[in-house]
């Protein structure tokens, strides 16, 4: 029969996007400046994420893949300020339960010696071996969902679409992570490895956009820089966990920063239909905000949909990310006011660029 661990793991890692999101966030948490994502057979055979981050401390080899183990949560303060992407300690343990999984890691800067870690499906460390390795960590996930046959079949059937969603997610991480070089590749069976896209270290978000979507995208864009004032509010966030505290000193200002298509651009020229939203630099699905942006754009240009790269910078007390195990659901405070303000400011921005 299926173990409870397997069932719970299947709720943390629901698809290829969850695998990639968890691994890339771990690499960013480890302060990597270079992240190499390698797919085999669009991720069906394997997904490897290699970083040049801090590596795993040998003291933690036994525990890293145990359920609820995390090295990131040292105090309540950390929990409420959400400085790191992860803190649930569920990703590695879930991947052990759902795939053929191993880790290669090294902490020494100049040494070429590292350690390979192999685990039981429970997350218990099974074996370590000495390997050659640069500083950093590589996490390898093979045959994802191999022991959940129905989900595996679904994934095989929809792999093209799933892989497309994964690339969109990686585009978002690569665009916003200006201090990180991303390189993403795929290798089909019996073929050569193909680089899908790459960005450079220490580039601007504009340069990242040019690298990913092509330099021809840039003339179509105008800077997005909105400041929205929200009413101070002490109302609890609907559905939020009780540990979310409110304080009178919370800043109620929201900045929306990024790039967006001009309302009218050239004759018959199409801007790419790409839309990325972030909350404090984390890629997020924000359906209501997305809708508001598109509605305003449509009132200026009915024939195209805009390119949107929008980072909402707001006080960490003004939202709650950790309401769902896969951390995709975001609850925003004062959403109604926020949406109204976005529409007003965006209309003003487009009017000033409308010739
Ligand atoms: P969480 O990210 O919530 O702590 P994970 O299951 O994703 O939980 O990871 C467990 C632990 O493994 C992390 O807390 C960290 O100590 C270690 N770890 C995972 N990935 C990396 C990485 N790429 N570099 C360094 N340490 C890592
Ligand atoms: Mg994590």
C-alpha cells in the first residue's frame, strides 16, 4: 500500500513546476550566484539543479532530507519576516518519497572534494561517498512520481505543456534574480544537450529580459514604477494563520516596479504575450492583479496583450504566502483597494505614454 509519507509528499510536490520551484528556491536560499538547471527528456527522466552556493554542512547530512528538517528557521522573527523562500523542511523529504533522488555537495571553496548523499524513501541517509565536486550543491531528481502510477501517466501525457509551464517559471526566476546567472538545458534521449536559455550574473532585469525573450522586446517596453497608498488596516487577513500579527507601524505603501508594454507600439508589431508577477521578488500567481493589468491595457489597445514584468514590493505583514503546502497561494491585504489603486495608476501611466 501507499505510505502516509508518500501521500503527503504528493501534496507538496504536485508537478514538475513544484520540483523546479523548490530546488531553485533552495539554491537561492544558499546564496548561489550561478544556477544550472538540466532536464533530461523534458524532466521525465531527470531534473538536476546545480548551484555554487554554501553547500550542506556535514553535520546536517543525516537530517537534510528528514521530514520537517530545516536549517533556515532560527527564530519566530525569521518566520514572520519570511526572509528565506523555504522553511517547512518538506521539499527534500518529499522528493525522496517520490523519485530516485540524490544530492552532491561541497562546502570548501578551493577543494575539489565533495560528498554524494543517497537516501531511503523515508528521507533517512543511506550512504555517503566521496566524489569530485566544486563548492555548491547539486540535487538530482530522477523518475519523478515513479511510485504514483496515475500521476506519472498524467505527467507523461501532458509533459509538453508541463515543461512549458516550468520554462515560464524559470524565466520569471531568471529575470528577477539579477545577481544570479541561470543556465537551463534539456537533453532528449540519444540527442545532444541543448541550451534552452541563459542569463548573465549581475545584469539588469532589462538585460535578462533581452537574453530570454530577445532584444527586440525592449523597445516595446516602458518602465513600470507605481506607488500605491493603502489605508491602514487592522483587519486580519481572511484565512490567514493566527501567527500573522498586525502592527500599527506596518508600512501601507505598495511599490509596483518593473516593465510593461507601451499602450500602442508600432504598426502590426506584436509584443510577446508574457506576463510575470512577483511579490517581494518571489514569482507568484496573482490572478486578480493580472486581470486588473490586462483590463487597463485593453482599454488602450484592444488588439494585443501586454508583456508584464511586475514586482509588488510590500510589507511582509501585508501578505501571507504559507497558507498552502506548495506555497503558491498568496493572500494580500486590502486586495480591493489595491486593485482599484493599480487601475488608477496604470491608466495614468498609459495616458502619459499614449501618442
Ligand atoms: P527548507 O528549504 O524548507 O529548509 P528543504 O527540504 O527544501 O527544506 O531543504 C532541507 C534543508 O536542506 C535546507 O534547510 C538546507 O539546509 C538544505 N539544502 C537543501 N538544498 C540546498 C542547497 N541547494 N544548498 C544548500 N543547502 C541545501
Ligand atoms: Mg526548500
